[in-house]
């Protein structure tokens, strides 16, 4: 369970890194910045998806 929790928060770290990449490349290469923003949104979505999935597994293990 701790490993699932670690990977859950790793998605937030990746989202922050992709957001930083988008901000730094905004004036240089817009297409790369848009791609980084897409990956940021995907990482945030995966964070919430993994959080919900982990909760579901914990509830199932408690029963």
C-alpha cells in the first residue's frame, strides 16, 4: 500500500515539472509548451484516479 501511495504523489511531482517546463518554454516554443500543459493535466488526472483506486483497494481489504 505504501508503494501505491508513493506513486500517487509522484504524479503530482511530474505535474509540477511539466508545468515548469511549459512556463519556461512558453516564449521559445509554443508547441512544446502546449504538450507540457497536456502532460500536466494528464498527471493531475492520474493523481486523482490513483487516489480513488487506492481508496477502493483499502476499503476492499478492510472488509
